[in-house]
C-alpha cells in the first residue's frame, strides 16, 4: 500500500508537468542544452573589432543552467535557436485555435509594413499563456517575430546591429500584473488571441487585442513580479504621459543606484550622461565580448543597464533608448538582482562616459 501511494504521488506530479505544453525545461533546445524557464540572448553585431565579419546571426545565450554567456551552436534564424523553439510554441497555439490558450505579439515596427507606429509604445515582445502559466518575451528586434501563419524566421534588417531578448516563465496569477504593465505600454499589437475565459483576469490585454476603448492610463506603473522558479523581478512601465528619460528620472532614483546604460546611440540622437539628480546615469559606448573583442554602442540596438556599484547587482532589460525623442514614448524595463546576470552584463562594459567626459 505504501508503494502504491508513492507511485500515485509521482504520477500526479507527472500529470501536472504535462498540463502546459510550453513548459521550457527539457523540451526546448537552445545552445545545445535545455532552455530554462528564464533565458537571455544577446545577438552579436555583424562587425566586431579584431574579428572577421560575421553573418550577423550569431548570439550569446545564458540561463540558470549556464549562469554565464556562451555562444549558441545555432544561428538565431534557425528554428533550433532559443527564440525559434520558444516562438514555435506560440505558433502551434495559433494553429490549434484553442480557446484555453492566449497569446499576443507586438512591435512598433511590424513585419511587411511600411507604417511605423510613432503613437504607440516603443515596445517589442510576445507572450503566451494558459490558465496554469505562460511566458513573456521582451526584445529589441524590429520587424520581428513573423506572423504566425508564416512560421519562424529572422529579419535581414536585424543582422547589422546587436540585439537583445529576455524570456521569462510566470505562473498564471502574475499575468494580471503584466496586464496592467502592458496597458501603460500601449503596445502596437499586430497578432493576438485573448479568449473570453481570460477576460476577468486580463481585461486590458483583451481590449488592446481587439482595439476597443481603453481605461484611463496611469502615467507610470511599477510592478513586482515573480517567475515560475520563484525569482523576483521589478518591472517599470511608463506611458506617453511620462515625458522624461526613464533611466534618470525614474529607474536610477527608484533603485537608488547609479546606472551604466547601454542603448542605441547615433550621432546627435543620444542623451549625454546625466549627473543632475542624486543617482547618476552614465552612457556605455564600448562593449567587450567574453572573447575580448569589442563593438561600439553605435552598432548595438539592445537596451539595458546595470548598477555602477557591484554590491547593488541590478540589471534591467527593456525597450527604450536614451534619446530625446524617446522621452515621450511609452515602454519599460524588467529588472533583477540575479548575481549571475549582473556579472555577465557588468563584465561586458569596456568603456563608458562619466559626466565630466560626456
């Protein structure tokens, strides 16, 4: 009888593991191993100093298993890549037309479209969930991902510059908070399905999906989120009513730390390092790979920042550049004090501008 209850116990655990077909562990391959319930990738630029030109499709990858950057065995345009395997789960949900699954894809720069969304959020991402759990992906790649009916692919325009993506698995109860954050974002959704069973928990996403009237949007909203693994995150979301640099005016002061910020910097289109408030923000201008090659922020379309002090260990990844025209755009950042993520990003900083040499 004791053996029977033991077997029953493990059978129930096994059933729970198969309730949601897009659970990451042991099902999705990335750089040759399983994709964790949290992963980051850094797509490298086509041209890196002291190296031969690359294809512009190579990427570094890390999760809780690797705990450090490693070069993926797959190119980012392959279905075997971390993004390819993850998005294929969303595409399968689209094909199934299952009313128990919801998904959203958004980007201010839509595939095949000549229209750029200036009025909506400078945001790029996707999410997929059922009533058990789901994932939220945040990235910096224009014209991505493809429409579900087209299958996975990677835009040629995304090869030249470095790009960033983070994907986190959350239990279902966390998506009520994500729903509030996306209301602030006002993302440009170009493909979605929010069945009626999600309406009470995700009212804003359902309205955004069908294009109906939205409730009053707060000028900013800060949420505490917890991943399916129990890791804590802070998510900053600002609306277009918050007309200021999110790095200086909010994140650095809220986190109570000086920040080193990496974002796309083109001549005349960047904000200088800022020391006007209690906590400062310094622009990174040169990135070093783990293989000691470097590339300029001019060729880096990612948006991230880390705390200047090692002991604070903040890393934030998100949507907005430090640029004057993006002060009035909506968007946000997800932040963590994960020591391995912080170490991976902090060690990539080769040079930054202090306020004295901006």
